[in-house]
C-alpha cells in the first residue's frame, strides 16, 4: 500500500494541507489543540516523513527576484528586511535574493520586468502598482512556471500564486470610525492617497467611505487627492487644500507619504486644529503622535508582510504547499497611549534604511 501522506492526514481531519504541514513542522501559527490532533492522526495512520525526498529538495539553491519600489522608504525598507529575515531562517535551503528596485509604484516596474526577461528565477515577490499595467508581466512569469507572490498590494487577475497585504479595507474603516468618535461638528473630511489605480489605496478609500457613511453621516467626504507617493506633490496638494475655507475637519493620509502634509499643516498653523490620521510608523512621525497633533497612525506591518510573503513562496517551492490566494494581516492602531510598545519596529526600520540595493 502507498504510505500515508500529509494530504491523507488533512482529508481525514477535514483541515487544509498547509495546516497539517505547519503542525508537523512545529511552526507557531497553529493552535496547540490542532497540533495535538494532527500528531495523533499522523501516528494512527503511520505517517512517516520522506526524509530522503525532503533532503533532495533542501539541497538546492533558490533564486528569488524581489521587485520593490524605492519610495516610500519608511514602508518598503522594513518590507525588504522581512524578506531577508525569512530567507536567513530557511533551514537547509540556500536562498539567493535578487533585489530589483524601481522608483515608485507604477513607475519603472514594467520596464524592469522587461529588462529581466531572461533572468532564471525560481520565484518572484513583487509590490504591484497598477494591476492593468504590471499584470501581463506577472501572468507571463506564471505561465513560464515561475510562481509570483504579490505583497503590499495585489494584482488579482495576473495569475499570481498569492498576495500578502495588510487589510486595506479594514484600515480605511478604522480611520473613519476614529473620526466619527472624535469629530462631532458637521463638516467635511479630506483623504490624501497614492494612486487609486493601486488596489491597496482604492480599498482603503472604499473602507473609509463606507464606514464614514455608516457611523458619521454628519461628515461629508471631499474627492480623494492622489499624491502618487511624491513628497513635493503631496505638499503642494495639501497647501492648495488648506487655501480654501472652510478647512476640512479631518485629513486621512492613507499612505506613508504623510510628512509633507504635516509640514503644510504646520506652516498654516492648523496642525492640532485639523484632526489627522496617518499610515505606518517612522521616526519623524513620533513627535506628532506624542504631542497629540496626529490622532493615530494605522500600522501596516511591512516587516511581517515581507516575511510572510517569502515564507509562503518557499513553502510552495520546497514542500509543494499551495498557499491561500489571499493573506490579510490586521493593521495595528497606534495612539499616543501605546506608541512606546512599537519602539522595536522603529529600530528595525532605522537599521534597514541604509541597506537598500
């Protein structure tokens, strides 16, 4: 008879192959009760790992192409750090990371993939900008047998293997609920984003608008301002926004490109008078949160996103475990009261800032 496999254990317990794999290998993202069930069933079925086959798989070199933008560094540098950490933790596999950098989301990425058409990658990680622009390149890789994992945003029609992001719609919804609880006046709110062709940005705005209508009908929403992740553009747009009265009662900055907007508010002596919610966490933002001039920031956990994305890709390449198509990480709400708990994230971001390829 054919020896029992991980698939047999999964089918007999009615759980996924990935869950069985994590339980058998002692990974932390499985509950103790589930691990006990898996180990008991493995013993009942007489499961034995194929050490010889796994050894053959592990004694190999994997080349992974990593395509991330340079801007905004406060987000994408920790994302790179997470990828590096996952690569260094892979036991028995030599993972070679080939970092490829383009200026910003939806600028230079398509050209870079065309330039690298002859590269022999075992897998690819990519932060996609406009799915319509980059999708054909990702689909071409998939058809050539190169699995692609999207991270930070998604290109769902591109035949990619999986995507790992913070839950963007939840981020926007949280921002809207915070405003609904802190602004009682009738007025309007502004949103400053990257580009709405990027799925992550569009989903944040969708969650924000939906929850604002639900929880704060007294607050209306101005048309979204798209800064294209360019600091100078964000500053000009914020200055133009503040030149018109009445001022918005609150501003939701849904990208990490928040400092130019905060500078414009400071110059108009409006910081602290207009409620502000930002995105992510970096050293320059800390004084604004500590002083209460920024109500909250919604941390997208870039390090965890990068680490998770490479782990899923390696598990697929080494063990043949197909990941769920969507992995959504819960965003962290950082307020003045819990800011100190996130100092370690700031340290890792600072250390990574000098190591961009």
